[in-house]
C-alpha cells in the first residue's frame, strides 16, 4: 500500500524579486513499511520535500497524497488533524518540552488525542521500554544526554500510532555512538511495528541504515536505489 505519493510537485519561494525553485517537478511513491533516506547536498530540496510529505508546507503546483488522501486539497485545520493522527515527527534539535519529564513528553500527543489515563500510561511505558528509557521516565530533558533526548523524541513520535514517521537530520547533533543507537532503535521499531520511516540526511552513518535511498539535486530526484 502506498503511504506517500508525490505527483509533479514544485515549490517556488519568492523573497522580494528573488525566486528560488526548491522543487522542480518531483514524483515519488513510498510504500508502507519502508525505511527511506532522502539525501543530497544543502539546497537540494530534501527538507522541502520532507515538509511537503509532513503537511507542513504546500506545493506551488502538483499533488501530495498521504494514505490515498489528497492533502493539497485540505485546509490548515485539516492538515493539522492529519499531522496529529497520521504523521509523527523527529526533529534535529529534539524539540522536547523542557519543563516536562520524559514520560510527560511522550504522553503529550496522547493527551491531545483524548486517550484515557490508563491508555496513556500503558502506551507511554510500552514506548519508553522500547527505546530503553523506562528507568529515566521521571527525568527532564536537561537530565538526559542528547542521545537519550532523541530516543524520547522517537517514542513521542510513535505515541499516537502513526502510519508515517518523518525525521529531519535525526543524528545531526549526536556523536557517533549515540547516533548509531538512535538509528538502531528506529530500524528495530520499523521492523517490529511496520511504521514507515522517511528521513532527510546527509550523514553517511544514517544513509547506511536505509533500505531505500532517494537522492535529490537542485530540486529534482536524480537517483532512487533500494538495498
């Protein structure tokens, strides 16, 4: 089943009289359960493409489908609903709420989605165990290492049981050991849950974990390889 379908997507940014063509007509299909890396140099369009898939931006022309739904036809609130229920995000700078514990950060999307206290407790502890952080449930982000914070972010992204996880440079602020741990956990969860992962990166350590690599240059896909 196609989780993501991109059809002839362009994205043009206009700042004053300067026009930047971030995407120049991209076609891409991603099946359920894939572990896909979007790669390319700075300015290649990989982050812009990730934002299109995540309903964080709208194409200038073309169509974006998530689970067969045309998200380019949705209004702002409908796109927010799509993000909340279907798409999980992992950010380069973790984006944890500093005043909340690891447990509370993972619990937050479940609160927003109306889960009961017992449902929240069961799901949060299941995910903290999955990322090997059950013993740090009561620690705030400033009491965790960078790698541990990113693992909390992975658990939070998975909390509402999305069909798609998007990660933008997930290891950029981590050393080699922590980066490997985060990628191994993501890969393990991908295999165990079948959740589709798409991540933008230029890190060779991350690219090596991908089962599919989509290379962009100057807003176009120039290579698409599996294995």
